[in-house]
C-alpha cells in the first residue's frame, strides 16, 4: 500500500478490543487477556519493522520467530518505514505507545466514548503519553496525537482539541452515499477553510 500511495500510508495497530478482531491474528484463535494481547501486538510490530527495513531477517521472540527470511518486498517508500500508530487507552497501552509508536489514535466512539471522548479524558491521555515518552527518552517532536470522528467537529471544538494536544483529526462519514457526500461537502465548506 505504501508503494501504491507513493508513501502516504500510516500503519495503525491495536491489540483488539473484541474477540473477533484479535482471534484472526492470534495463532489458534485464542482471545488472550489484555496484557498478553498487547505483548503479542508489540512483538509483531517489532518483527514487521525489521521485515520492512532489513534483508535476511532473523527474529526470535516469545510469540513469533523467523530464521534468515528474505526481506518483505516491495519495501515501503517511507524510510525507514511508514509511521506506526497505536489505538488504545489502557494505562499499559499508553506507555507502550510512548515507547514504540509514532502516533496515538484516540477512538472517541462506542464503548470508549465515556472514557476518552470528552475533552478532559483526551487531554489526560495525551499528558500521560508525554510523561511515558520522557521516561523512555523519546523525542516527541514528530509524534502524532490523533482523534477520531466521535468528536463533534465544529471549529470551536477542533480548537479545544488542538489546545489539548491533538494535531491530526480523522473524519468519518456515515449513512447512505448521498448523505456521506453531503457531509463531506459541508465539512469542506464549513470546517477546512477555517484551518488553512
């Protein structure tokens, strides 16, 4: 995908909040406890980064291993690899995000809406990730804090999230195709010009 898009891919990861999401990734279809799902996801990320950026990869982890595997081809356009973002809100996932990832995607819809959908919840998570990053000596100057479309995207609300640390908004459109097109037109007309 990075080749097809000429280097525009952002690779998103998560440990799976529902059994169906994680069981397709887990050997044997086992839905592990959150801590083990996070460990498996982190190890898979480390392996993927090696495959994206090296040849003849050898990797011995707790969950995955490969011996002298040829490189994954074609290689990504972005060097050393596409940015990798994590979506999760548990305390250990926030530290993991600060330690290994290039960005954090904050879901603000569904079951997580009460926890992080409100501005205060989002701001607290951003602060916590920054604290963990400092502890792990991570340079956060290129780290991305994103928020999903559960947030009401008015100019005023966007400015509040920017002040809370957000620098990337993901806007989804719902409904029938014509309704989605109307939403896109309204967004392009009412919101985008305010931030150019």
